[in-house]
C-alpha cells in the first residue's frame, strides 16, 4: 500500500482508533536519549553564560519582569 492510500485509510478510521494509531506511530519514533538531551541543555547553558559574561545578554530585574507580565 502506498503512502497516500495508507493515509487515506487511516483518516477514515473512527477518532478513537486514529488516536491509538497516532500514539503507536509516535511511540515507534526513536526519541533522543536523556543523555543527549542533557548534553544539549549543557551546551545551551554554557552558551548563555558565555553571552552574559561577554555582555551580549542583558539581565533584567525579576520584580520588573513580573510586574510587566501581570500588566498584560
């Protein structure tokens, strides 16, 4: 069965069955390992620290940020 026919058949299923198929398909996709995710977060944190120390990132007073948020 080609992709178009498969998709067409799947979309004709009742909602509950489509949900089960979607969940099974998503579960079958290899997700990144926790170690890889941790490495990405480490890189992000280090990049932010470097940016802060180099003056490329500005800080904001927490109280002002919270006041701004509550005004919206």
